[in-house]
């Protein structure tokens, strides 16, 4: 069991149940798009962000990104971290049909995929032999580096970003800005440039 300092924000109760088997943390659900109208819950999230920080882990579908972006607009960036699960196509066991986009959500992810997502996010573990906080410097890779490597501003930038997202096991809908943040959390500049030398 991994003890995480931040309050963990997920979409629904099945995501919460799944993560509860892996982490010891305060886990709060957004109840899907319910977070848009629930002022009390939003106030709670703001207070938690101030006292302990937030870790957002939503599904990698469009709805997950809408919820994630809403939280990003309401919480100061230094108080929120984002864990991204990879795009895995299939359906959860409890469902008769796959989701609209055909992707597994947090509840359907393997333990390995969830642990990798937490590690990439650089979670703050209070006691954990498995995952340690990232000690890599933040924001060492810039948008200019992305441009130089063909990840932004070029004719094939979207294709190059998609290739890098697949390589890192990240969802395809991730924006260049979000990808930059994840890169700075999980890669050193040397690892980043080594990827492009291959």
C-alpha cells in the first residue's frame, strides 16, 4: 500500500474503489461532470489543494480531459499534479458495453499502469519503497525545446507528439502543454534528447 500525501481526485466511485486497493490516501470523486455545479465540493478541493495538494487522475477519454481542465482552471498550478493513464482499448468487467470512445478508465487499468502513472506524476509518498517523489528538476525542458525537436510548430508536430505519447504510454488526447509538464516530471533533459537520437 502506497501512502500519498496529496488528496487524490477521480471521476467516480469505481475509480475510487480501484485506487483504494493500491494507495492509502484521501480519495474524492468528482461524480463526473457533477463537479461543475457542486460549489461545496469545489470549495473543499480548494482547501485541500492549499493544505496538502491535489493529484488528479481521470480517464483518458474526452470527458476525463474536460474534468481535468476544469480543475486546472480552478486550482493554482503549484498545488495540483496530474497523473495520466495510457489509452487502453477495451471494456471494464462490470460493463456490458465499452465506453463511447472504447477506452478503459481508471477502474479498468492494470496495477502496473496505475503505478507507472503515479510515478510519472511525481507523487509525494509519505512511506513508500515502491514509488518515490521525483527529484528531477521541474521545467527544465521548454516549449523552445519542443519546437527544436519537432513536437510543436511544425508540419508533422502532431504526428511526432503522438509517437512520443505512445512511447511514454500516455493518452492520445493530451495537449502539447500537458505533455511538456509530464515530460518535466518524468524525464531528465538527457532522457528526453536521447529519445530523439534513436
